[in-house]
C-alpha cells in the first residue's frame, strides 16, 4: 500500500507532465490499434471441433499476423519508449525536462525493449495458462526498467538478473503490485473492447460512437501503463534502500 500511495502522490504532483508524455506514447498507439486494426481471430469455442477446424484457425491467425502484426509491434515499441521516458524523468540527476528524458530513453531503448520483450515471454505464457505465475513473473521483473536507467551502463540480461536478485524475498508483494497494475487496466478496458466488438458486428454503430468507445479502451491502457511505470519506479527505490540496509 505504501508503494501505491507513493506512486499516486507522484502522479498527482506531476500529472500535467506525465499525461503530456503518456498521451502520444501510451494513449495514441492503443487508440489507433483499437480503432483501425482488427483484433486476432478468436479461437473456436465449439466442443468437438476437429483438427481441420483447429488448423483453419491457426492459419487465420498466421494470416492476420502477417497482415497486421507489424502494427502491433510498432505500437508496443512506441509504448516502451514512452515508459522509458517516464522513468528517465525521475532517475536522471539533475532531473531532466521532457525532451532530455526522451533523448535519454532513446539512447537506452534497444536494451530497454529487449529486456521488456524477454521478460514478457514467460510472463505472457504464465498469464495465458495460470494467471498467477504470470503475475509473479511480472512482479519479479518490475524493477528491470528502472535498473536500466538508474544503473547504466547495464545490459538487458544483466538488468534481468539484477531484478531477480533485488526482488528476492519480495515476490508476494510484487505479485500484488503487478496484479493491481495489469488487472485494473484489463478490467476497465474489457467492457470498452466488448462494446467495440458488438457495435462493429451489428453494423449499426456510428463511427463517432465506435471512436468514443475505443478512446475509452485506450485510456484504460494508458492508465495501466502509466501506473506500471510509477509503481516500478517507487518499488525500485524501496528495494534498493532495503538492499543497502541489509548490506
């Protein structure tokens, strides 16, 4: 709760600056995906679906990825850059302005993106299969971004190892923090995405209404991303203080 309170205090103090960064980097990519790019084909839910039907679904997903996957990759990369910029605001000394933070984030971006992608693979598998293991992985890797900025120069793999060492013994608390950041965005955004699906399938939703619904989903995604960045920052500061005290 202390981490959440401190993260909220940071947001309240710097909301204007944080939203000016989150708007183009976290909101706009999510809004563009929801509004302009169709989602992946849904898995067949019918019982007794045969191998031919399963193979047809796999092929449709492959075709979708070939057509639209690049847009998703681009949106995620833009979001990673925005997250790194937000972290740089607080982890550079003296504190930079937004432009300086963006330049700093751009310099470490290849390592930041690599570490984020590597960490997201086991986390994503855990979320899809059992949820809690995925949230645990997300929690143990929560400080990776701050480590890359605060402890530079450090490589992506070294930052992941450092995060695992730093979070040893704090897995349960960090699982709760990652659950709050991830699930709150999912719970708020899902109704908007479902409304988008209904409006499009019914063919009666006006473009303005669909855009409004998709903006709601993008705001939820932006809020989740911003909360994750601030929680990671505050958690990293607390963990490093604890680590130094133990030493």
